[in-house]
């Protein structure tokens, strides 16, 4: 089937699961079990993958016998949405590289267009362009390209430009994004804590995984090509600091522990926002999305929250339901509730709201 912007079916499925508004207009999602097609950001519950096909345009979907979703109205768009989509297309194609050029294309002043784009997409035009380049690098590397070739293909004039943009961000280097951590040595240990067995794993750069009631099998699923080594004395001090941060979360020790994690630009923004939530406080998905500049991105925030491999140190347990109930947690609501209790958070203890 025809695809736009070089997106594969796997790319489109990932985007649809994240409800990523940035790709509205790039393709539509056809759900053949219901006979409808939707925007990538449609808020409806995700269908089964086997029932989904992706189409470049609504016309293609209609030709396949599908009808438009009444919930997300993929065939309609406001004048502002049309301008933002036109700007996104120009950024993708490289036709407009500056804010002034994008504003001229859409007919708005640069200041007004910047606010409109940021409100709609959740990123400024410049940040959106950077995120596209970073995602292009990932796809090129996953396809087996050399790092230098991937950087040039993504539009970086020099490798130093890429590394300058990535400086200070959480994440592995470009060469580590490919092949499931190939070439990396990860030291791990399962440690008994008051919350149960805790898996801690780290590279020479910092902690890359922290989970509960998991073992080497789950770690290998996350990093299938990395070399896994049981941690020795050289990691004892780091792991002792991790245990202390877990036993007494929110006391300040966890913030100084180095991390080595990878993620998309949006995931990194969410993870950084999680680390800004003060101990003893919680946020709903909607509040976190609003803090990131896109109140409608709560589902995408939830997906990024779920992709976090480092419990406690990236405190996804501080995100609760909008009604104040505790909500879900990858390692069980009991551990989440105890972490919040230790931090002094006020949580909804109504049994009807407990999962």
C-alpha cells in the first residue's frame, strides 16, 4: 500500500498507539474490523494490530471500502489545522527551514504561527524539526547504516551538529540506538529490598534499568544484543545508592544518580518532566501533558510513561488518574502505593478506585 513521508507500517502503528498528533495528515489508520478510518491521534481505544492497515490519504481508505470515523473526523480540519499540516509537510520536505519561511507559507506572523504550531503539536517548529532528524537517524541506524551515513541522511551538516544538539539529553549515543544495545556491556544484579526483589542494571555511563520482580530474562528482552554481566564490586557503590533511593524515595539522593537511557524526543521530554515533579506531589496524565504544552496529548504521555525502563529514579509512580485514584503501574499498584506513601503523597484510598 502507498505510504507518505517514508513511514513504514511499523512506524505508523507506533505513531497510532502513541496518538501522536504530529502525524495527523501524514496517513490514516484503517480498521477493517469496524470498517472505519481514523486520524493517527484518534482518541478511540486501539484496535487489534491484525485488523489495521494504513493508507496515505482518506481517498485511498475510502477506495478500500472504509468510512470516516465520526469521533476524530479525519476528513475535516480547521483553517489553523490546515496551516499547521502545511508547515509540517514543508518541514518534512526541507522546503522551509526557518520560522519566517514557515510563517510566510501559512500567512501568519512568525510570533502567532510559533504559538499556534506549539499549541497544536506540543513542540516548537525548531524542536519538531530536530525531533524528525533524530527519528530519521534512528531509522537509518536500525536499517544497518553507518553512524556518519545516518547523520548525513537525516540532514545534519556535520556529525558535530548532531552531538551538539544531543548534548545534555538522557540517552545512549547514536551508535547505541541500533541493534538492541549491541556492543554495550551492561552490569546487573537482583537485590532484595523492602519492596521485593529489584533488578538494577547499569552501563559505564549510568543506570539503564530498574524494575521489580524481574530477572535477567526480562533485561535481555530489553537489550537483546548487549553483553550482560553480573555486577561486581566496581558497581557496588552505585547500586547501594540506588537501593537507598528506592528505600527512601524523594529524599534527594536519586536525583544525583547518573542515568543511561534511550528514547524518542517526546519520551525524553516526558521523562524529564517526571523528574521535575516534587516528592510528595502527583500529577495526572492531563496535567503532565499541559505542562509539556499540549493538553490533548495525555494518551501520548501515558505511552511514554509506560516506556520508562527506570522505575523510581524516573518517577512514573507520581502519575495518577484525573480523579485522584492511584491508577496502574507496571510493577503493581501495591508497590506504587507504597512509594507514594513513603514520599508523603496524599492518595485516594477509596477501594472502588483501586486497581
